[in-house]
């Protein structure tokens, strides 16, 4: 693949995705007048041997170093005499490595008042200082997620008039030592001094807005290795947010029992392709039927905590490894969680894929480009274009 730089405002950036069981990296071309284009991508994952989430975290930096080195080697070998250096690095850090929370602040006027930078700034500061038990040493991301004037979201509030203003701020925290090690690994891997770090929740907010299946109010379930990030999105802000300590690897462990997780994963891949007809596949289906009630109980208890203020939307955006996507899509759409939804009906499930985000991220969407590298690229591209 050769590179073509035909536009004046184009930059080559690196995007890293750091989860609890894997690390991915890609190189992308960002244009002001077109979707970002992924040039090459790699991901390194933990093996399926016995590891606790705490033990797995210590291996993440090695995975990040490995994925970064692989993608840089690929980029360096691409045929282009004018290949540009990496201008910036953006990294998405996932739950449970980070924690995120949305805080709101609002004010009302007796009459329609002119909205100024000071009005927005004061509300943003109020929202950012409204989080209880905020540890400033762990704080790495704090910013406005959405602004509403008279109940309507707007991206350009300054200069307009309103009698009610509401600001939602996203606050994310990460252990300082881990954050410093991630930054150091990114600097060494890509040769850029000041990597920009983002939380997975911020990427979810922007990324699900950028894909074609998004609705104004929806529920996002991001299933990673050891946990599931559940975010109720209301008018582009994380209205409710909860982390379930259950993920792909813990689910696979339930399915495998004392057997080998790799063998069950291979069968899961066959199930996803509708090509699983052997006796072992029949046994797998029986095991899945046994595991399902356990998962229904776990997620049902979590969902009950998310409806303290209002019921959940019916539209569910699922982000999960491709091998698990067919089964988990079927699980969340087939199981009756109607007691938690606005309409008292089952979820309408949409699995997020790179193809669903082609309006904001295009290019080399091969098997090594997953939904999270696409989400990270979409967020990084938006940040680059705003500077």
C-alpha cells in the first residue's frame, strides 16, 4: 500500500488502544476535508492461561510495546519516498484501568440572556468540581461533554440567547504510576513526546455519535476482557454509568470450565460463522444454555442499578470481540430485559463494527482493524481537526 498526500492539511498520527487484556495500535492519515484513513494496524493479546485481572494489568505495557513496534515496522516498509513522521499520538485507556463519571451543572435566568464564554466556563468549573471524592493525583481527563440551551443540545452556545443552560462534564481518573508508564511506552514506541490520553467512555460518546446506527438516546455495552462498561447515553452525555466485573475472558472461563479456553474459543468462532455441527458444538450449545442464566442474573442486577432515575433506552450498541458478537448480540436481544427498558420491551441490539463507522473512519479496514481502533481513530481525528 502506497501513501498519497494530496491535500494541504494532512497529518499522520498513531492511535493506541489499551484494554485489560490486549493492546492495539494503528497509524492513520487525518484530513481536514475527509474521513480519517487507517493505514495499518496491529493488536497483541494475552494468552488464555490462568491470570487474574490484577496480574494481567502488569502485562499490558509489554503488549502495548509489542503492538506499537509491529505497526511501526509495517509503516516504515510502506513504499513512499515522502513518508511523513508521526505527528501525534492518541491513546484510549479502558475500564477498569480508568474510572469515569459525568457531572452536570445548570443555571436559569428570568429572561433570555446572552450566553457568553464566562457563563459556560463557570458552569463547567462547577460541574468539574462537583464529583465527590475526586483524587486530583489520579485525574487525567476533564472536559465538557455536552451543552444544552433551553433543553436542546448545541455545539455553539456562545452568542445565543437562553433562559436555561446546562453543562455536562466528563471526569476520568487513572493511577498516576500506570499512566506514567503508558506515556513512557508511547513516547519510546512512536517518538512523540506528548501523547494525548483519553478514556474509553469519551471514545464511546464520540464514536457512537459518529456511526450510522446511533440514536439520540441509547445504551452502550462495551465488553472487554475482564469487565463490561455499561453507559446510558442521553443527549450525547453519559447519563448513567456502571462497570460489571464480567467480560469475554471470564465468560469464556465459565464456558470452558476445566477445559482449554482456546478450544472453546475456536468453537465460538465456528458458531459465529454458523458452521458448528459436530458433537463438540452440540456440547458447547448445551454449555451456553447453562451459562446464560448466570449471566442474566449478573447483568440483570447491574441494570437494576442503572434505572434509579429513569428506565434504560431500548436501543443497545454492543462493542465486543468479533468472535463473541453473534452470540452476545443474540443474548441481549433474545433475553427479556424489558423490566428495565422505557418501552418494557427487549433490547434492539446493534453490534458496532468498523464498517458502521465509514463516515468518519475509512481506509484499511481489514481483519486487524477492530471497532475500538476505529473508535480511537475517530476520537483522535476529531481532536486533531479541532486544533
